[in-house]
C-alpha cells in the first residue's frame, strides 16, 4: 500500500475562516490539528476567483488560459488530461463526494454527465473518477444528494433556501432575523444536511475498498457558499447578536470613498447599477445591507464552517479507526473566498483582493512519510501546484501539461524553488459587460492590469502595498511615485503568464 490522498475542498471559504489561519469566531479544532501536524501556506492564491475555473485548475495544474475554463458556465472538456486520470491510470481508486462543478449546474435537459449520473442511478466512471456522488448548495436539482433527499426525506426540501428565482437568476429573497439576503432558518435535521451527507458517503465508499488499495478521494463540501441556510438546530453555535461587524467592513459613505478610487465596476456593483456577473443576485444592492444583516450572514457562515470542521473530524477519526491515517496525505483548501463585508460588499466576482483570491491551504503529509512539523510557509503558492504535489505523493513524474510545481514542505524548500509570485486571471462576459483582469502578487505587492474591453480602455488597474494597506483600500495604480514599480510588476505578470493565444472553450450557461 502506498500513500493515499484525501483532498478536502470547501466552496467560497475565506482564507481567515479557520483558527489556524487567523480566524477568531468559528471553532475549527480538527482542521487546526491538520495544520499543527503539517504545512500551512500563508500566501496561497487561486488562479481564478469563481468555482468552475478554480476547480479546473485544481484538477489540471494549469493556468486558466491553458485549460480554457475562463468563466463559470464553461465546461472542462471531458477528454482534458487531469491529475485524477493520472492517479487512476497509476492504479489508484478514485472518487469524488460533494460539489464537482466541472460542468454547468443549470442543465435542465441533462446534457452533461454530471447532471445525468444520479438520474440514471449511476455513480461513474467519469473524468477519471471511479465513483462520484455529487451535491449542490440546494435541495433541488439532479445531483445524488438532491435525489436522495427527494426520495428519503422529501419533507426537508422546503426548508432550504431556493437558489434560483423564476427567471433562473440567483434569488434575491430576504429572511432570517434581520431580513438578510439569501438567509433562511432551515429546519432540516443536521444529519440530512449536505455537509454530513458528503462525509458519510465518503466514509461508506472507503469502507468498500480492500485494505491494500491506494486511493484518491476528493471530498468537496458545498458550504459555506451562499445561500446561508445551515440547520437551524445549530444556530446557537454562533449567535449573530454577539458578533462585531467584520474588521474590513466599511459603512456606506466610507465605502463610496474607497470604492471610488478603484475601477468603476466596484462602485457600480456596490450601488446596484447593473449586474456585473452571475455571482450574486442581479438586483442586489450591497449599499442597502445593514450592519445587523451582515452580522447575521457572518454568523451563518461561521456556523457552516464549524459543521465542516466537525465533518472533517469525523472522516479523520474514520481513517484512524481503519488504520489508514498514517499512510494518508491530507490537503485542505477552498476554490475561492467571499467578500463577507469587506468594503461593505458581499458575494464574489471580478474583484482581485485578498477576500476572494487568498485561500486557506494546508498539507498534512502522511505521518509514515514525514514527521509532524507545523510548518508555516509565507512564500506565494497557487492552486496549480496541487496536482503536481499529488503526483509527487504518488511517486509519479509530473506530466508536461501541468504548469505548477510540487508544493514546498518548508520555507527553505520554498526559497530553493524560487517562489516569488503567484498569478490570478478573471474573464467575464455577462449581459453588456466584459472584463479581463490579470493580477500578480509579489514581494507583498498586488498589481492588477485591466485589458481593453467594452467596460475599460486598458489603462485602468489596481496596485496595493499590503504591508501598508492590508485591507487594500488605497489604490496606488495612478500614483506617480509608484509608476516604475507598477510597470515592473505588470511586465513580470505578462512574462510569467503562459505564452501564446489563450484557450477559451465555449460558454454554455452562467452556472
């Protein structure tokens, strides 16, 4: 038996959500224990700030312009090489439980395999996975969790927040104690909620394996992505009235001043002047969100983070009971973050700041292969480094199609690798809007260049010195004193991106 690989991902979880990454509200002792025995990456960035492109990068080890999933609604081609195929071909048993999102969810005709499997009573194989049991954020849909709930617990379906309105847009409905957007008090029993369901299905599949089989499991929790509807039995974990507003929250007048110094789509979104993308309800106006509403939303998110931690603890205990923990490498990360009050805003979109780009990323190496070390690596790393790391763990050569390199296990190794920068891209076409952002983080500086589109002329951008301005409030792009530094960062950005014409697969739908 070689080294097994457990990849745990969340959806829309901020880098500071966990105790081990600076969080002070949600209690996450099980994830913190992984960090204490492993490596925590303090500057891990995604290569795109929304679900489908980010997940495609995790699977392929490629930048967005190489794998071609340039925005949500663009499916990863079924024949695209991925690390899942590589591990499967090397003899690993492979499975995914929870949110996949390599293909669009909004697929009522069932054109994509991810929307066919459950309806056909099937579990794969697909995309290199021997077995898939999928879930979304909603109780309604055609994934395995949705149909399980429909058949086994139909009375629970009506308690979940309805994700889409009658026009198939993200729902703008308000609820909870404060009338907060996409909040509802969900009476679903905890054991029927998708967080526990994903963990339970993963453990059941692991129980089906022989003791000497090598395996790769992607455990992909749909939370803490909106809507904000955890089981109401758990609301006492984090009473919203006991919370302060998040540190980076801004009241309206201050928010207008700060956002007015950024490219115009920031303030446009904040004040509700037309949807910029499909990542929030089109009619949502962040400027109208009260401090109490944000506190209640934040409480819901912290509760969901605690439930994820409980589920992680349950899975780790299961591995220990089977005697497999010693031979299992565990990776923990999220696909992207959540604004969660930063700048007075909510949700996500074309905003290249820490709230969305910076990620929790932990690697707990198999204890049989590495002594517990509690290392902390400050050098920049990215999602595209995960797939090469999986190959290294499995004893495989890193394929030529991958553009990342295996994660460093120590700061000295990061220094030896020459870890200086990490890149993030954003491409979006939505209604009459089009945006293309290219970002580089290097030396504590974050520079974002805007390409010419219908929204911008190509001279706009953002530049932040995170040592002086950790909340990214002061845009230095047009500061004459920073012009030389800005130009150097942008030149480095373009030189470091994969060269050649970007791949852009066809957009099918928005989700």
